[in-house]
C-alpha cells in the first residue's frame, strides 16, 4: 500500500511562493495524483490533479494560473508550486493518490485510495 507524506508548508506573506512536495513510500507511476485543501471551518476542496504520465493536468478555477502541479515518477514525488499566494489560500493541503483516476473522480475527491496527513500553509496579509 502506497503511503503519502506531504511537506513544504509554512508561513508566507501574500504574493509569495511555496512549493509543496508529496513523497510516496511506493511506486506511484500507476496512480493519478491530486492536491486538495481544507481551510478552517470549511469543507475540503479540490486544488489540482495530474495524470499518470504527467501529460494531463487540471486545476480549480481559484488557483488556475497561480499553481502548478507536476510529478517525478522516478522519485515517486508530486509537487505543487504555489505562486502569488493570497490569504484565502490558507489551509491544510493534502495529497491524494488513486489508480482509477480521471479528472472527474479526482475533482470529486471521494473514495480516493490514499491520502497524506496534510501540511499547513498560512498566508499572511
């Protein structure tokens, strides 16, 4: 069973950048990967997803043009480069993996196979 560990969260000023990493304990080349976030008092929401090969990506409208998801299958790691951060990006960010995948399933974020424990991103104004 693949396990995921996120890192790279922290405190950053508005307009700044952070890069989150999601390292897997096993091979993830056959998994769709995604990032989600949950702000205090809010439900978890989809952020971005990337296909098995990395050739297809999809973003939530709220982060499109500011965030970039990528993966390194040789290192079994997925990244989320976050630029032009806003206070409303403050949340715990979670990585998820799923072998069925597909944009619709990943956007829904339900019944995905593996979840990480999350990393906190705080954006100050």
